[in-house]
């Protein structure tokens, strides 16, 4: 399997995130992708290729111009306001109910307008890294469109929490949505399967009113898990998109048995949609020893997960999302990809 990878992600390395009422060491760190890259090479998964440049257009097809404009300038504006040695940009006020959305204004206004949490700091290299991640997903999508059976976009920062006009959850641009939209415009019919522990609220929102992209997600029930405000079972899509969204929120400590039965259900709906490509938001934070999550999948379960995905017999693009146990992450990630190839 071809892996697409750009070292530009190294420029996005915020040291901390604000969570639980304090600054904590960041968990979405460059070592995540470096570890997986080393394992891809060690197990000879296939060639590692640099992404091509796709320009601004494929991003503009998914994201609001105000969000893109803000993200591209945010770090510079923040440093003008708070000094060259300012800490990473994190919002401190948001337009919650009763307040007005304001896409224009000073940097505090705009960061609050476009962010939905405090866990997604912006540093000097964030925008370049986010662009490289989107290009990585697009390059892997292009290889798929050119006839590969499976491709892997080893991209960070991740993407599935970013909607058209809101960033958060360590995500700035929605890499998988950008790839899906690009494939739609080439006449393909994508289904997205999101196996990250956290609900892919951004991806869901982007396609919620559309019938041409199916979205299915298995995740920790938002009654206890981030992102708290989306991902419930009664969200089925709206308008043209009614019936093209499937949420399978799962209980704390979900193990392989319960996970596999939800996966079977997801594939019965995906197959009924009759996609011609499958895009997988590959989060590995379902692992039993993930530091921020509460599922109970073991190392070998990821081989089975890959086999089941491969059993769908669809050209498949894997886009790297979450997964924060730095020790296990390389092995479990490549287990999915090898399982797919054997399955
Ligand atoms: N106490 C992804 O996996 N903070 N994003 C959670 C839990 C944010 C996860 C706090 C988690 C974002 C791509
Ligand atoms: Zn996650």
C-alpha cells in the first residue's frame, strides 16, 4: 500500500493544550506520525511518497472562506497582538447563545468565532502543516482514483472535528472531507467510515444535508465522550441527506465483541448505499491504553478491524486521525493496514 507523508507536520507542535481547567502537555504531537512512519518502513508496508500540491480550490470547496482566511493569518495576528514570543493562540470567548457571530473583527473576536474548544492551539507552523495534511489526503485520494486498491494518508494535524466554518478537537482543516469532495467532483460516490474514538462532528456537519456522501461513525457515546454536543444516534441527516448519516455511539469500555457487531451494522448500511470508494477516518484512540479515551480494543483487534474493512472489497483511502498512546500507536496503525491488505 502507498503511504503519503509530508514532514511539514513537524512545524505544528503546540507544547500544551488547555483542558480540565489547566494547561496540560499536548497529546497531539509530531512523535505520533514519526512513530507510525517508522513502523510503515520497518514492516515494509509499501512506498512512502510526498504529497502533491493541489492549491486552494479543493479546500475552498469544503471550507468557509472566512475560516480559511483566519487560519492562514491567525498566528501572525496573534503575535502582533501579544508579542513575538506569545504563547500559542487559544480563544477565551465564544459567541454562545444570545451573543452574535462575528466573522470579522480583531484576533480575539475571530478566534472565538471560529473555534469550538480550547484544545486546538494555533502556532506559527499550524497553517502550513494543516495545508500539507489536506494535500496528503488529496494525494492519497488521487492515487485511489488512479486505480490503487488501498492508500494511506499519514497526515497530521487530524481533520474530522473541523466543520466548514469551525475548527477544534486538534483539527483545523477536514482532510477526509476535502478528499471526499474531490472524489465526488471526479464522479465517484464515497462512503466515509469514521472509527476514531471521538465522533467526527466536522465530517458529519459538512455532509449532513447531502445524499451523495454517506457518513457512518462508531464512537464513544457523546453523553460521556468529547465532542459532547454531536454524535447521537438520532442524527440521521437532513433534507436530501436524510438517511445518509449513521451514528453508532458505544458504551464506556466497549470491547472487540461489541465493537465488531456495531461495525457489521455500519457495513450493512454502507453496502446498501452502494459506494464506489470507502474513506476511513482512521483514529486509533479506541485502544485500551489510550490516555484520553475509554474503549477496550487490544493490539490484535486492529488486524481484525483491517480485515473487515478489506472484506468490503472497495477501493479504500485511510486518513490518519487520533490515537495518543505513543508506544502502541505505530503497531496498531499498521495492523489495520496489514489486516486490510490480507482481508
Ligand atoms: N477529557 C481527535 O482524536 N479533548 N481529537 C478531549 C478529554 C479533545 C480529540 C478531552 C480531544 C480531541 C482527532
Ligand atoms: Zn479521536
